[in-house]
């Protein structure tokens, strides 16, 4: 199997994207060399790894973060920027899967995470431009009925009153498209510039005392007390290890790799649309639809339409996205 770390990207080279072009990019951080010790070693400098590093460092623990590329290089720095409520499984289905009590605990965890993000953006990362409002647009009446049932559940069981269920006509005030049969507006969710946010998490973690090393791929983990993590040029011994590599972990930790499959999705950015931008999404909220192979879109700060979709289960990136992505997205926004 080709290594997903390098299948589509050059080591340490951020992709050519609107996110990168609109961000003040930091200088490279050092590569791990020699012997290091820490209370916790974190693998992966994305949202999960850096958030863990930040919270642990704030508690006074010594933390080392290792990334094979650069901070925010992977999915955390090039995603749809949507800050969603709950999980990818709806609250009713999640309650059936894990039980009512555990499902409520998971919901509370997710709400705490959103609150933490909003607070950090407000206090430290205004450039991430958190914007409230996220819409789940329903492509058919059945999906709208299911969304209405979940909205009632969240209101009645969890006291979550941030949702507005809209019929087809009411949704037009938020999205100027005839395609959708209605949807749910979540004012407790929102969207932001993901690359700016993940880079800020790194700065905050370092300010709290964490050490971050780039171009430092972990090639082996020797479990034990302490554990030992080997890179090409150094080694870290740590009492605890946080594995936060998402789909970039081929063979490193088989228990995780057997349950995580890389999935590529792609985003196109239009030219600045001027006044037309507000005609498309007058609410300036982020949107994702109810299709199994979903589309997601939002406006950038300079009035571009950022259009996401075209999931691919193949490891390699396609040579051309326009045929498969842009016509589909254009139809969704007609």
C-alpha cells in the first residue's frame, strides 16, 4: 500500500490553495533530532493533536508534538471549515447505538468543544473569522422529516434550542436555491478559516510550553512504560502517547489503521463574486446537503464560493476535478 503521507504531497510543502494564499504562513519548525523525554508525545499536528497538546500543556505536563509534514498540513488545514454540532451520526441513532446516557455525555462533550473553539477564536484567533450559522439542506421530503424529528429530540431531551426547521419557502431566506425541500438552520454551529485556526492552535500550544517538531515522521512505536517513538533522526520517550494522525497512519498502529480509511474530498474556490455572493447565500452561513455523497459550500471573506464534494475512496488525487466537481456544485446552486 502506498504511504498516504506522501502519495499526493511533497514533504513539508503546503498545497497550492486559497487557504494557503489567504494565510500568513509561519516559518518551518525544527525537525526532531536526538533524544527527548516528555510526559506526553502527540503524533500529528492537526486539530486533534494540537488541541490535546494545548490542553495538556496548560495543565503543566511536558508535551512533544511530532508531524511528518508541517502544522495543519493534512485535513485540518484544508477542510470545509464547518463547525458542526454533535457527531456524524445523528442523536437518535447515536442513542440507539451507545445508550441514552452515553449519547448525552457525547453530546455534552461536543458542545464543550464548540464553546472552547469559539472562546479561543474570540480571545486569540480573530483572523480565523468564526461566523455563526450552519445549514443542513434537505434534498427530499423524507430527509426533512428525519431532521425535524432530530430537532425535536435535541430540544426536548437536551434543551438545545439553536435549531430552526425550515420548509422549502422559508429556506430561501438563507440559501437562494430551488433545489432543496427545506432544511435545518443551526445557530449554535458555524464556520471558520481552518488553516488559520490550526496554525493558531500550534502557537497557543507552544506558548503553553509544548514543543512541536515538523518533518518528523514517527516510524515506530515501542509500547511500554514509558513508550518509545522513533523518527528518522531522533527518539522520544514518553509516559503517554496520543495518536492523532487520522488517515495518515499506515502500519504505524494497526489497531487504529484497521478502523480508519483515508477518504479524499475536494474543494474548488471561485473568483470573487462581488454582489452575486450574497445572492447565493444571503445568510452567509455554511451549508451541507443531505445526500450520502454530500456537497458542502460557504462564502469566503473575499466573496468567493468555496465548493466541496466529490469524495474519492482511491488514495491518489484525480488529475482534474472540474468535470466531476464544478458541474455538480453549480447545479446545486442554480
